[in-house]
């Protein structure tokens, strides 16, 4: 990372310059006590700081840190947050862990004749065995060596009660840079909120695909991981025989685009940056989970009365792409 790249991120409202510190000559991160280590492309995938408190809960549950998360891991968290909050339900860490197992992808590198295991950008999430999943979409190829473009980002100081109920100050997302024992399948007791949250997730899984949901939060210009956003008003509509919540007058027609097709196209292009192209593999899973009669559903476009069409059939799969 250099100053020009940082300026590009600032211009595109990914970060605020005052909270970023670029590495100097160090090859191994050495963050200050108030800093976490993050990657440029994590922000391309949807990371924004400061984060929702729920992100800290996920890191604690799996015993990982921000620099462990892959880009698809960031996108998975964003999808879950959007699904739950857009159904006006409280987030629940137990439900996230019930639905997702952690998937690790370690990389080996020879340094001075020694085999070094690299732990940066190595943790993502896959559906837990037997868990209901939303018709998935994920990017197969990001920028090569994306994990080399890292920097430090300040995190907020918070006050919390420790086990003895004493108030303590700490930086929850600060990088510790220690060797972690990852918890791939943490377990939590069921609760009233977890049952409500899981019900909302399963409802969405029966009605929408991951790509449609991603395009919704892009259209509203909301980054789900970012702290401080919420919707207050909702209304119900019947979708495929189910009562489903829509945002109520929260979305708007972007003044930047005079034509519906231009706005829809811009949203779709941004979704491709996060999820990759629409391949046959994704369409096959969509048909399996949602049925071959599934039609694209974007609640944001509908309430803003923006015309959108079905996606054209994918021409090839990832494996057959030339």
C-alpha cells in the first residue's frame, strides 16, 4: 500500500485517512494497541470501519482476528447481517455459528529455506452440515496476492464490564498478532431471539438468492458491516405465498442515473466486484434451492419503482471458462 492507493480508497469513501496508518518497511505487521490489520480488498468486499458490534462477536466466537478473514468471509458476514436486519430481527451470534462452519485456507511459503505457514487472509465460512443455506454466490478469483496490500486502521475504545462486573476500557478489534487456536464450529444455547433470527434467515433462503440480496444493499448504499445503520419502517408483502418484509420508503431513486437500466446496470457491476460473474454453477444451485421458476427479486428496486429484468442465462461455468 502506498499514499496514492490510500487516496483512492479515501476518494471512494472506503476509509477516512485520519484513521489509517500505512506500513513503513516492516514485512510483518506490528500494530499499535489501538490498531487492527486490514487489507485493501477486504474493503472492496464490503468491510467498513467502525464495524457493527456483531462483527466482534463473530471474531470472538471463532477466535479469529480481522486479518484472518478472507474477502469471501467478509461478504458472507455482510449477507447474514443484511438478511436479518432487513427482516427487522435482532442479530444473533448463535444462529450465525449454527449456519456457518469456519473454513481455513492456509498458505505455505519458503523463506530462507524454511517452510512458513501464512495465517493472513485464511478464514472464510461454509454452510454447516445440514444447515439451510441461501442460494450462494461467491467470487472465485480475487486480485493475485491481495493479502500483500495491508495497512493499519485505528479501532474505537469502548467500555465493557468484565466477569467481575468491573468497567474496563479496551479496543475490541485491535490485532493481537498471536497464534490463535481457531474454533471451526462454536456452539451456543438456543434462545427466543435465536429462534426468531433463524426463522427469518430460513424464510429469506426460500425467497431470494445471495446475488439479489447483495444487489439490494448496494442499491441502498448500505454496507452491512458498518456500524450505525438501521431501517425503522417496514411493510409486508406476500412473496411465493409467504409474508415477507420490505423496507418502507427508505430507498430512493438515485439522482445520478436518469434511466432505470443505467442504475440497475451499475448495481449489477458492483455486485460482480464482490461476488464474481454469474456462472452456471451458481444458476444450478439457485435452481436447486429456489426452484427453476425463481424470478429475480430486488425489494429495493420494487419499492423505488425501478424496472429490472431477469439475468441472462450464464454462458459457461468456472471450470469451462476460456
